[in-house]
C-alpha cells in the first residue's frame, strides 16, 4: 500500500530548509520538520531528544497521516527511533539517510569516528551549545556541493545543544514498520564503515540504497535521493 505522505527530518545543525532541493522531486505530499532549537520550531517543545521525538510525532498527527514515510538524516534519526510507539499504526516506512544508530546507552558523540575524537572532547567541554567550525563544515559536510549551495547551507547552520548530542539513547523499532537505509558512499562525517555497522543494528530486513555523494545528500544529489524515496513510497 502506498504511503500517504512524507515527513522529512533534518540532521544536526541544520533546519527544515535543507530539504528544499528534494521536495519538488517527490511524488507525494511532503512536510519538512524544524526540530526544537530552530527558529521555525514550535515554541512549546524542549530542546532535547524527547522534545525532538515529540515534535516529529506531533507532525504526523497534525497532518493526519495514516501511512507515513518518515525520512531522517544523520542525527535526526535519533528523534524517530521509537516513533512508531508514539503514533501507533501511522508509520509505514522509516528511512534513515546516513543515519546514526548508536548501541543502547550510547550518545551521538559516542559514535563519532576516531579522527574526530579531539573534536568530541572540545564539544563536551562547551557548556551549552556546539557549532562546527566553518572550515570543518566545508571539509566534512559540504565538500561535494557547488559554491552557491554551500554558501546557503553554511549561512543556515545553527548551534546544537551539547545536551542533545551527549544524551544516551535506546534503539527501539516496532514490528510492522519497514526500515530502509540510504548510504552516502563519499561521506566524511558518517563513513561507510560506520554506516555498515549501523545497518547491522537495524536487523536482517532493512532495505538499502547507495548514493555516490557526501553527507549533505539533499544538496549534492537531491533528485537521486528523491528517486529512492519515491520508489520506497510506492513499493
């Protein structure tokens, strides 16, 4: 049965506008969420993983979706790990795009690859918010997109609460929800070796797709990502 709508969840330090290049190519109605901590987010939500999860669940309810496809990029995936339990029967597909799937009890910071270990230490020393330095953002997030798109995305980056990044999570999925993972094969933030580990934690029935681009897949190859999502939505 075809999904009836798509909910798009951004990743760390981004906002809903990062999905703008993808939405025109989708064949179903789509809504991009602003998680708490962004200017466009609903004011009554806590800036926490709990607040993030409640925001995504509320979006599914407000748009009266009965067979939603929920697509989450990177850190945004932590907001949807138990989504099906928050909105029983309303999530048909859960798609992680370069998603991070920590072991139970791990936080997002615990998953950072060893080359970024020093950055992790710096992040943890910050009292409230974390912001990826502009040069590192160019090198790690936006290395394969054109200058205009890179400039726009850099301007839209927002600080992330260190408490969100360091919150331990539990990975819980509900039977009946179809799980998919979109690999970004040139990713410098979530490298392929890490992506393969995360897929293994999803179980044996996960559907996989591969896109030859870096972490900012929504800007590097928006049409190709939309094609993958369209195939899954109508499968």
